[in-house]
């Protein structure tokens, strides 16, 4: 019984010590998070999906992407509504201080998603890389976004399958409309 009372006393004492501490300061986004502000707004998208045998003939891409800050300004959430043929995508962009890299997560209505895309920014060029597996094959996707002006950018993407040559998958132009 003494042991139970002693343990109970330790719990009360340690609980009071935790409650007496001042609350932790709210984390603040760093300058790398602030760099994501470039994405904020609604963008008109136009471009071309490249043919990908055996089942994707390629064709024009058009639509919109709307991006906004998530609470706290650590992440930007973008929702895309495109024709390619009918394509919807949700993306979350952020920055990981521990990895010193930008992050990109996405899901879409075609059943695709990625939780491991990482990126870097150099000047006005953003580079995104992700490694996936599809049908037992290793895919490496690389996307490069170039800021043309404060209100426009160009994006090109390529994929490498099982270490083979890179094949361009799309090229799009975006113009801020809001």
C-alpha cells in the first residue's frame, strides 16, 4: 500500500510540475515557408500531355489550379480541375526544416498519389523529384517549374522507368487569373 501511495504522490507532483510550466510558443513559419507564397492564387493552366504508350494518346491540357495557405502558413493547398480528359488533383506543398527540402504530396481522381516528392528551389526554378513503383517497375518522376514572372510559370515533367532514358510527360503554362 505504501508503494501505491508513493507512486500516486509522484504522479500528482509530476503532473503539477507539467501544468506549472508556461505553454510552448506557437511555431512560426520560416523564410522557406514564405517562399511558397508564390503559389497562392488561381492559375489558368494550358499545355500538352505527351503520349505514353500503351494507353495514353496524350493531348491538350487546360483548366485551373487554385492555391491557398493552410492555417499557420506552413503549407499551401492546391486544387486542380483539368481536362486531360477529366482530371482533378489535390496537392499540399510545404517545407521540411529537418530534411532541408520542400515537400509535395498529391492525390488525384485517376487513383494516383505520392507522399514522398521532395523539392528544392534555386532562384526562379523549382525542381520536384519522386520515386514510385507501378506495375512492378521503378519510376522516377522529375518536374521543373520555372517562374517566368510574378504571375506566370512553365512546368515540364519527365519520367524514367527502371533506370531507362527520361521521357517527357507534359509541358504546361500557367497564368495567374486571381
